[in-house]
C-alpha cells in the first residue's frame, strides 16, 4: 500500500505536466491570451518544478522524506483548487508556478522514500520499474483524461481531479515516518537556480534579449555561489559521474514535451479534432509507458541501466524522424512511447542507486531538474522552429551516439 501511496502522488505530478496541454484551445477561448501566454500556462509549472526540484530533494534529505512528501501532496491538492478558480490567464500562470513548487516537494519526498523502502539495488530497480509503470500511466491518462474533462466541463475540470487523489495518497501514507538528515541547505543557490530557469524560459518563449542577458548573469552568480557553498545543491562529483544520464534525461523530456505541444496544436488547430479525439490520438505514445517499465525494471536489475537508456534513445530518434518525414502518426508515436518507457525508468534507477547514502532525494532531484529543463526547452523551442520534429530527431540521435561513447568509455575504465 505504501508503494501505491507515493506512486499515486507522483501520478498527479506527472499528470499535470501533460493534462493542461490538451486543454489549451479551450483555455484560450475562455481566458484569451497569445501563443506565448499558452506556452507559459504550461511552462510556469515545469519551470518552477525544475527549479525547485533541487530544493525539494535537499529538503527531503534534511527534514525527512515522509514529512516533506506529505507537505508537498497537501499543498498540491490545495493549489489545484485555486487553479480551477483562476479568473484570468495571469493568476493561472502564477498558481501553476506554485503548483510546480508543491510538485517538487512531493517528488523529492517520494524519491527519498523509494530509497528508504528498497535499499537493495536489484530490488530497488524492480520497484522503480513498478513505480514508473504506475506513474507512467499519468502520461497515458493526461491527454485522454484532459480531453474528456474539457469536453464535459471545460479546462477548469482538469484541476479538480487532483484534490481527491491527493487526499487518498495522504491517507495511505499517514503512518509512514522518516528520519531527519544532517545535510544543510543553501537557500541562496536555490533562489538563483529558480531565477536562471525562469529567465531562460522567458528568453526563449518571448525572444527577449534582456531576459537572456539576465539568465547568463544568474548562471554566473549560481556557479560562483555553488563553488563556495557549505551545502552545494550538487553533491561533489555527481555531475562528473552522471553527466551522460543527465544529458539523456534532458533530451528525452525535450523530445516528449515538445512533440506533445506541437502535435496538440496540429491535431486541434489544423486537423480540427475535438479534445477527446486528440487525447485518443496520443494513446500510441503514452500507453507503452504504463506497461513497458515493468520489463525495463527487470532489464535494469539484470544488466544495469545503460543498455535500456541507449536503446530507448535510439527508438526516440527513429520515431521523431518518422513523424517529421512521413504522414504516419500512430506507428511512430508507438515507437516513441516504447523508447521513453525504456529511458525514463532506467535513468531513475541509475541515479538513485549511485547516490551516496542519505542523498537519494538530492540525486533524484538533480535528475528531475534536468529532465524538467528539457521539458521547458522542448515547449519553448519547438513551438517556434520551422521543422521542430526533425530538429529534435537530430538532437536525440546525437545524444544517443554521445551516450554510447560514454558508456563504452566507462566499460573500458572498469576493465582496466
């Protein structure tokens, strides 16, 4: 039951990365706004989520995974109610950002609980596969459930699903306790990370040179503060050891979120599908994520994460190429769905397993931060490119080759 409790909460977190996308045409009709405003309605959540994930993981390691998890779930349910009542696009964007912060606390706590409840690596890999299958169903449910809710009650209904499910998760997890940690938190680093990611998204979505310059300044300040921090956001050696996995996470989410945004506009604005029909059109992409992670978990337990990541990236690159160069949609979405269902659980299993004792929440937060940066860039960049799917295919193929070279080099180092 505990596995169900924290998986259900992460289900909500992932659901909200996709469920609003399918509702964008109805949201535009209801509240108005430009294309950039629609992008921010999606990206306010992912930007805040990405920026606060480092904090969420560190807070979970410091104050106890269970305590932080429960706080994040309760806040997620409450802010969802406020989103449903938003009177205009501006307040909705602000509330979506708060929802992203709550999601980061929930995610940091759930990753810490995963490491605490399954300390043995092989068991953790299998549990991660099950967790990914449960939460991957959110990706399948997002477009379809969003389309159904919009057709019945409009875009506000997509937020009203969260509070009752959050309550169920809290009831299941009410007796779970976690010890406090000793690792400190540098709040200055966390604020600078939030500023940097928000400014990058603003620069890309609105083509703002001022925001781009401020983003570079925030990044420089972040690097300077991180180097002298007594409690750095990135544990020593973590980036050097895991940069191939982090790069794979960025590109996988870039491809998924960007393609979802582009294809949603294609289905509804060009092909004039209803929200429900558009949601059904995405099922070949999202259904593999509800079942294939179980296989991925067994593969990772037996062979390690890298073969699953490499194969998944290759499938994503092939799918994006097919979508860009042919008129077929469903078969290539299915290929992409299988690719993502290999990559994402393997990435999580690898990061959590390699984390030093007491830092599982932080390591998982780092991975999810990079993934959400990729999601944010996917929506922002692919929304303005002339051939977005082909560009994403080239990027993914290059990442696949880079990851393969890094994996081969790591094997040679271990042998020698």
